[in-house]
């Protein structure tokens, strides 16, 4: 009897030891949550999967793009930035990579960050010839200005946004004024969203600056207009992004590269299964947009959104993790 108890205890001890080793390999993890919705839900998703699936002890630290990426590049902390828009700080990322502080691991948003001018899907379907900005500028009557129906209108963002500057410059570059269009100052982020929502709910024609992935585009189906010209990086930097540049040329919006940044010291100490998860974990702009729309409608937190996603999208997230981790994660829900 004593031998049976001893062997049973040894068996559970070995099983428990395996779990402890797994947790020890992962250890404590700091995950950066940027101050926008898609980054917030992704950081919470990583926390749940790493803790429940891989025995980590992960915590979220709130940050923003510039301080977080700079800290990782200089100090190797925090450990993970799940949604890093690295085109905003190319020199910092380059130096941090060369200094051995950070590595890029896959992309959570393979579609990239997409900015531009959009029209509602119902308008695009009703007028299949509206594919480019020049196409739209031929038909001001399809996107009428609320103040003057003889003119077309383009909704712009609030002052201080980079996208607002670019939209103003492209308005000049494409001679939208001569084409009979007004550039509408919506005043604020809420004003822009409100103008879009009002027009969409009424099934009116409109054109607007916006970006993806966002909750608003998750709720309202929109189609991005092609610029009709290729992206010219030199011209973009010279004039399209400079508010007082007098002679902007037509240009296409670049697609922002979004990656997961990992502190190299963390990547070297953690188990390979964790790095494999971070490499595989990605979702489309449409998927995260719809999730953010659900979060907005339900006033849900990042943690709520992450749990909702795990419950509703098992076919997607189970491809990112090992079968053993998937069982643990599902059991935790």
C-alpha cells in the first residue's frame, strides 16, 4: 500500500513538475497595451493565451507607440508589443534591432494599417465605375454637400491628425475644388464618426477620410477608393504630409506595416512554443473590425473582447496554439 501511494505521488509529482517547468520557461511577461481599441483587445488576448495556455505569468502595461517602442529598443522592456506600427518610428526600430534589443515576430495585422478615402459599400455597388479618386471627382452629385447640393463633399478628420493634413493636401493635389467639391471640417473624432454614421444610416452618398481596422468600419461596410496613381514615397515625404507645402502631387496612401515586437532577451529565455504562437497569431482587418464593433456596441473592455473572440472563433485561434494549449484555454473559458 505504501509502495502504491509512493508511486502515485511520484507520478503526480512528475506531471506537476512538467507544468512547473513550462511555467518556469515562460516566467513573468510584460505586455504593452497601446491606447487604441485593436491594440487593447490584442494585448488582452495574448495575456489570456499565454497565461492559460502556456503557464506564463503575464501582466499588461499601458503605453503608447513612441514611449513603448523607444523603451523596448533602448532597454528591452516591456517584453511584448503585440501591435506595433513601426513605420511611425523606423529609425528607432532599426537601431533597436541592430543593437540586439528587439526582434520582429510576425504580423498581427497582415492587411496592414490602411488609410485613405472611402465611400459606403452600397454606393460602390450602385455605381461600379466609382473605383478611384478621379472617378469620384467626376460625380459630385453622388456625394452631395449637405450645405450645397450642387457640390460634392469629402469629410475630413480633426485638426492635429496626420490623416487630416494628408487629406487636405490630396484635396489640393487632385484639384477637388475645381471639380466642385468641398472639404468638410468635421471638428473632432466624434464629429467625423457622427457624420459618417448619420449619412450611412440614411443610406446617403458620401466620401470620407478614414482608416482600418476600426470599430466604425467593422459596423459600416465601406470601400476604399484607389488613388489611381502608385505610391511615391519621396513625394509623400516632401509634400503630401507637409501642411504648408504649396504644390502637392496626386499620391497613394502607403499601407502601414504592423508587427509584433518582442524584446530579444525575452525571446531567448522563453520556450519555443510561445514564440511560435506570437509568430502565427494574426487576424484580418475585417475580423478585428467586427470584434471592435461588438465591443463598442456592448461597452466591452479589452478583456471582454478577448474572451468573446475566443468563444466565437475557435476555428481561427486554435491554429495559432498547440493542441495542449488549446485544451487549457478552452477549459478556462
